[in-house]
C-alpha cells in the first residue's frame, strides 16, 4: 500500500491515546472511517489495545459506555460518516449525565463534499449539542502532524475533574481514505484519573446518620459507612453494595415504621437514580445533607437542599 495522510494521522492519534492509558476501542466499520479502523487493528495486533467490533452504532455506543463506566478509563468509539453518528446520541446523553468519559471519533467528509447531497452526509459538527464537553471539527490531515496534541486535548476534556463526559472529534478524511502507515514505538501508559480539590468536611459518628451510595459511588462510600457506624443504602450500580453496614432492602426500610423520621443526616456518594424513597428522605425537613462531589456531571440536590 502507498502512504496516505489519513492513515498516518489515524495511527498517530490512536497511538497517543494508548500512550496516555486508553485500552479499549469500539468500532462500527464503514468506508469513511477505514483509516481509524485499520489503525485500531494494528494496535490490537501489537497487543496495545482491545478492539471491539459492533455493526450497529447504537450497540457500539452503549458498549463503550459500559466499559468506561466499569473500568473508569476513557473509551474511544469509532463510526463512519452520516446517520451512523446520530445513532451514538442515546449513549452520549447517558455518558453526559453520568459523567462517563467517552472519545467519539466520528469520520466525516471534507468541506467540499458537505451540503451537496452526497451519500451518507449530514451535519456532524455539533450534532451532540451540549451533551459533549467539547467538540472539534478537524479538517482533512496532511499527515500525522497535530494528532498527538489533539489526542491530549480531547482526553483532558473528557476526563476533567470539573466534569468528565463525552467529547467529539469529528475527523474529515479525503481520498485516499486509507493507506500504509508505520506503527510508531508506543509505550502503553497507565491511566490516572484527575482529582478535584474542594471543601473538606469533618464527619463524626452521630445518631441518625445514613450513607447513600448512588450510581458510581465507589468503595469509599462503604468505608465511610463503617467509619461512621451508619447504615449503608447502596444501589446496585454504586460499586459499594457490600460490607457489614449494607441494608439490602433499603427502600422498604425507609418506609417502615418510623425509621425515616429518625434520620437526621444523609451522606451522599454518587448519583442516586433507582428509587423515589432516597430523594424523598433527603428532602425531609431537618435532614442535613452532605454531598460528596465526584467528576460526574450531575450533582444530587433533591429539592434544592
């Protein structure tokens, strides 16, 4: 194969993601995205990443979402041009609200082929609106130049401690859509999630305290429940549904007898989403609520408390 700027750029972009700690790429194949697909396959053969192929873009988006939620590491998802990109939108919304970092690599046509009724062409730049943390409309590359810098910018925006979430790299490619590209020397990096500094609150054990672990709360919620000697009300997606303080049937407990009336302080980790009982508990008069801030986009403040 002869060299092609599209493949040189794609290899450099994905190699930099690998160097920064990205380990999974989900691919929905298509003509316009072939440079990205072949670059991902090269990196998989070199055992530098795991490549997951899904024909349906909706399935690809949700697979990437699940891998990123479970691993805590940003995941790249590759689509071809046109309506294929729009099929990612449901997963992008989920990622945005849950604060899950996704790297949306959407292949597109160059400027001269936009707006002329070309097959599989639509307005892709800005298609996800406010659901992405940032988007780039990248013109056709002349080679690998600028790819590593773009990868670093995208990863920083997707994993920001002030609000992780999806980002879109809308990548225009001209013919030839792929060609020969040498894989550079790549030393896989170890992903380190950014931390966010904030207010420090000293919590001491006190009667009437419960710990709520919502979606993606993490193990720290269980540790705090033990430290406070408090019941742990943990959702199944919290990552904290274990330990001696866990109350498995917490929804029934909140409504049972006068338990809810005795709660004076609620410490919330993650984003509670699976019941009406927990938000109602937080909104009860006289209940002090301490929300532990995470990189997720949504802050739990039922009733504005």
